[in-house]
């Protein structure tokens, strides 16, 4: 597998333009570091793509498991890098702000390796079922498997809505499956099994034990003391106050957080609460703007 050469890396230039437009200060640290690692290894690959892609033959039969570590972070060409990194920019920012940097870093590290393991397992099963040894030789490279897994997480934490998949409105909870099929039809050279592996790992996190395991690991490494600005639920997931989780909280529990309200709506909510405050013994007074801000901060 050889990287396709281009005189001008147009995809790379467009990626830098997207990042500049998005704003470096708006990209959380783990997402930014992952972007930087992928770009760096594209410009300075550790090995030729033929020696980093993962397959049953190279990974399992020949025991070159180093490919599990390298394959997700190398890309075939600048457009492969561009589309994957723009997707990471959006998905990574939303999820890292939602889950916290520590947990998100652990997710990236575990997903990038586990997806390769699932890929090798699925290709082995296909080779046995279909009686076709070529499945053992199919070699995959790139970050798209991880992105499919992150898409599953994103749809889990931000439920509802729909996605336009090549002109068809698909509910978000099914969009990853629709994209899996459509991308394979329109781009046969992409790894269907690699993308499927990402979806399965994402489901293992949202509906299996992987989420609990990683959440527990984060609680252990942080000694149950979340960083400033974060707090953890019972599963150990880091959360930021500016986002409201879909939990089984009793009615009204969302008032403890901002729940996605903007600054003006938060101030109005604080004002309504202050006017109905039982501690006020029925005496209604309008607090100052500074007092409203202080009360809102104290709730966190």
C-alpha cells in the first residue's frame, strides 16, 4: 500500500483553513493533540503504509501487533486525512466538552486499539464463513473506525434529531448504519469491516461494559477528585457544568445546572428563583446583577 503523491496537499491546506476558522482556542486539548498527531504522522510517517496497515495476516499470523498502534494514525493521502480530521474536529470537541479531557483521552487510546482487534476478529470470521482467504489479507489504515465509534457516542449523548445522509433524512440513532452502507457503496475502496468495527466498539461503550470500565478507570486515576470545572456521575463520567446530561434525575434537577441556557436565560432563571426563595420569608426584592451571578456560581 503506497501513499498517493500529490504536488500540492490541497486537503491538508483545507484542513488548516478549517482549524483556523474554528479557532485553536475553541478546540479542547485532547482533540487538538489527536489532530496534531495525525497531521504530524502524515507529514512524517514512521513507516511506509504497507508496514503500518493492520490485517489478519500481518497482525495475527505474523505477530506484528505494532500495527494496532500505528494504523489508526496514518492516512493514505491528504484527502483521507482531511475528511477524517474535520470529522474529529466536530465530534471530538463536542464529546470532550461533554465527558471531560481525561475520559476522552482514555476513550481515544482504548478505541484506537480495540477497533483494530475487532477488525482482525471480524476479518478472520469472514474468511472462515466465506471460505475466502483474501479477507485475511485486507489491510486497513486510518482514523475512520474511531470516528464511527465516536459518532455512536455522540448520538448517545445528544439523542434526537436527524442527519442528511446523501439527501435522505435519517434519525441520528440510525445514521451511523446508514453512512456505513452508503459510504461503502459510493467508495468501495473504504474498509467496510473497519467502519463496522468502530460502530461495534461504540455500542460496546454505550450499551455494554466498556463505558463502566473506562469510567471506573478515570475515577481511579483521578482519585475521585475531578479537575476544577468538572464533576462525575455515578458511572465516573466527567461532565462540565455547561452541559446537561440525559439522566434519570427527578423533575427539576436540571435547575442545578445551566441545562444549555444562555447567559440571559440563566440570569432570568436565577431571578425567578430568588423571588420564590423560601429563605426570603415572603419578602420579594430584586437582587443585583452581581448577586445573581454569585448565586448561580454557588450552585456549582
